[in-house]
């Protein structure tokens, strides 16, 4: 992880009061890079930047920021700090909605339980590999 990505990640975690270890785990699992657009997904969407933010979020972000969707797309795709901030905002949104960090991690990827919980397990494994957590279950 570059120093820029690490600094952006810590700032995003602090801004949205989410655990930085979880963002590190998501970053590790997603494996994206600034400027990257991966897809199309089965629904025609793309995943953008380091945290692989799905383009389905772009209309909401553009409205929230008061900018054109093309600007929101560019910022999320190309600016690592914007990308990390959006990831933390998405995670916090899911925490507020579910009242569960575990479910929020799963929902970051998918609301379909089978898919989301498998993803959560990969995030937890990534945190464990990096020495950020110990002996935590995946369910």
C-alpha cells in the first residue's frame, strides 16, 4: 500500500468513524488501482479505483456533491482519496442501516447473503493476514 493510499484510507476512516482495519481489508480484497475501471459487471455497471466503487453509486454521489455524473465518475475513478472516502461513506451507510459492522462489510459487496457473507469472510481473512485482527469468526 502506497503512503498516499494509506493516508487517504486513514483520513476516510476518521472522517466517517469506521474501523481503518476494515478499510484495509476491503482494499486488499478489492485490489483496485487509481484510474482503473473494471467491468462490465453482469448488470452493466463498472467498479472504479482502489476500492472498486460500483458505478451504481455515481448518480447519488453526483447529486450529493452537486456535480455532473461525469465529474463524480472521474473523481471516484481517478482520485484515490475521493475513492477511499466514498468507500468509508458506503461502509458507514451500511453500518447505520444494519446496526452491524459484520452485515455492513457483507453489504459493501452484496446484499445477497450468500455472496455478501463470502465477501465478508475474505475481508476478515485479509485483516487477519495483515495482523490487524486475531481469532475472529467469519459469520
